[in-house]
């Protein structure tokens, strides 16, 4: 089911006729992604016998690590040379090939008992499972708070040149393969110690990032160790979850785990910009100071939060800085559409266009096309910097700049 959804919605993305069709197709791909992570690990451990279960899970993570190392640059190259639509179409073709292969080689599995809603309260009373869920939020939040800004950190603080930055990031991703191998070798022998070491290892690496920055070679080595511990944590968390759930509840438990983990990723990426503002102006600057107010939106799809922002903006003069390199980030796109409509309603289309700023790609992407069509001022995220890494760049009108202006 997940493969069919991925194929269908990737094709829909390639032939999208507008914003809403592209948005809906990407949401469909996100559903397919969620289905995959809900069933991949549980199915992997069901396919093999006891001694090979850890190896099977490590292979899932290894495949993911390789996909990230190879897939992201490859997708970017395809998009640059033949357009973003063709990148989506290539994904659909590859997914179809994999689906056809699985159809012929995948063995039939014994049916498990179906999951019922009555099992959910019982499952959520499991203290081990709740602990895993808490860890799946807290550790990625801390990890991605640092990882989101690793490229500008290496360039502006460590003073690495572009070649060294590229090498460091590649080593970071490739080191995940060692983390996966370590899991398959030692997890079954000392699972509790292995879990503790992965969590402690990530924390120690984050604490050492600044002191080690005085030496490029040591920092590259530290990033490699970071990649090992993070990958090991990813797979050991899933393994512990499968140990504490039954066959009928494992897929649902894993889907919740994946969702919470992704929430941690988003929280970590969002906290950086907010931390800069609060470091400069204080946590309650909007309440304690007159003048410019800075509010963050588009970091979640909470209707309550968005409605509160709308209430704050109604009847006031406000501007919007929409930041998205691709222009297709779901949360950002939804929030921007709502606030843009409010701004146009309050001030008229012409005045609203004077109050909208876009921080996006230099030449391509949905947001760049829209900004050019409407005449909005734009600020550039450089081609060689992913949107996730762009918070500290001098080219972006970041909350940092606003917070220090008068």
C-alpha cells in the first residue's frame, strides 16, 4: 500500500498544476513514508530467525543511510539539470521497480491479529514504551538543534572552506554505516549498556562541538563519531520498541514512534531561530517591550496556535517574512497562505505585497516563482546550502537581524 501511494503521489507531484495539487500530492507521499516506517522494521524481524533479527534491523537503517548519502545529492542534480518535475518522476519510476521486484520475491507472512482501538490505552500504559517515546522526542530535538546549523557553524565559526565542509558532511553521513554495524554486532550481547552508550554518546558529542572546533581534524573525527551514535540510537530505539510490543501492536507503536521522532526533528530545527531571538531580547520580549514584535509561525500545523497568531495580528500593521528554500514545506505553506489572506483583507492586495518578504532559492522553486510574480522582495538561500542549514547565513533576513534592529 505504501509503495502504491508513493508511486501515485510522486507522479501527481510531477504533473502538479498548482500549489494545492502539489501540496496534496506531497502529503500523500508523507503518508507513504509513515506507512513504510510503521511496517519496515516489524516485517524485517518477522522475516528472519532469532540470531539474525538485529542484523535485519541494521540493514534497514543501513539502506536508509545509503539513501540519504546518495539520494539527496542525486535528487538535487536531477532537479538542477532537468527540473524538479523530473526528479519526482524518477522517484515514481524507482518505486515502481522496487514494487515489481518485491511482488516476485517477497514471501507470504503469517497473518497477525488485527489491531483494535481497545488495545491503544493498554499499549500506552506500558512505561517502557512511554519512555521510548519521550526519548524519541527529546534526543532528536537536541540533536537537530545543533545539526540544523552545522554547515554555517563549520563555515563561520570553525572557518572551514567549502571543500572541507563537504568532506565533513559526507563523513558524517557515511559514519552511520558504522553505527548500524555496531548495533548488529553488540546489541544482542549487551542491549542495556548499548542503549545507554548511544544516548550518552550523542550528548557528549554535542558538548564537545565547540571546544574541539580549534582543530579541523579533531572536529571531522567528532562528526564521524556523532554520525555513529545517532544512527545507533535510531535503530536501538526501534529494536527496544519491538521487544516491548506484541506482533499485533508493533506497527501502530512504530508509527507513533516515527511521528514523535519527526516532531523532535521539527522542534530542533525551529528552536535555533527562536533561541537567537530570546538570547538577544529575552524570552518575554513581545510582552515587555514596545515596538517591533516577532512571532514564529509555520513550525507546526496546530490550528489553535495559528488562530492565536491571527488574533494577535488582526487590526495591527504587520509584515510577513516567509522562509522556505523549496517553497513546498507543508507547515510553512499553510501558515503563509492563511496569514497572506489576512494581510490582504486588512490592507488590500497592493499594500500587502509591499509587506511580504520571501527568503528562498536564488532562481527556482514554488516560492521564488510566486515572489517574482507578485513583486515581493527576496533574500537568497545559496545553492550549496540546504534550507535546514540556513538560519545563521548573512543573506537571510533572519529573526536575529530583526531582534537587533530598532
